[in-house]
C-alpha cells in the first residue's frame, strides 16, 4: 500500500511506553529549531491507534512549539510486533551510520559561504569551527 501523509491532532498521538530512545530538553529544543527553520519535513510514524512508532522527539518538539496538528504516516500494514521492532531499528540503524568527513566539511563550508544558518544543523559550535577552519589543501 502507498504511504500517505495525514494531518492528525497532536492530542491523538500517544508516545510509546516501550520507547527506549531518550530525548533530553536540549535535543528537543534542537528538533523544535529544525521544525521552525525547515517545517515539519519528516512525518511521525504511528499505528492505527495513534501509538508513536518513530518520531517521539519530533512529537515532543511539536508540543514545545504549541502545534495543534502534525503530519503522520499510519503504518497500517505492520502488526504490533513489527511496529515494536521498527521502533528499535529506526533508531539503532541510524546510529550505525558514519560521516564522510571531507564531504561534510565541503558542504558546511559551501553552505556557510551561501549565508546559511549552520546553528540549525545540530552540530556544536566547536564542531562547526573545526569544520570551517581552512585545511590548507586548496
């Protein structure tokens, strides 16, 4: 079945008591800043009953921003066990990724030259300073 984005009232969404991923206040603020800067570009994944499968941090950020509704994708084709598996896999698999540091450096430098606000990307000031420092290779 094709995935469709729906807009649901925020009260309809229920954070899962089984969610093992944590989001501290600073990270929720970063997610809220990203939503403010770019819009709600990544819908929350939910089951039919509104149980959140992926997007607990986005839901917390939406509440912090006072949003009344959020975009969701309802995972109607997954059973409960599959939804619980996806809740873990969605976070763990993302953690297994790495960075091509040279490509990252070039993209950050280019965005900086274009006047982009790099503070919205989730990197620390120290990380950004290190990436924007000339390498002497060019």
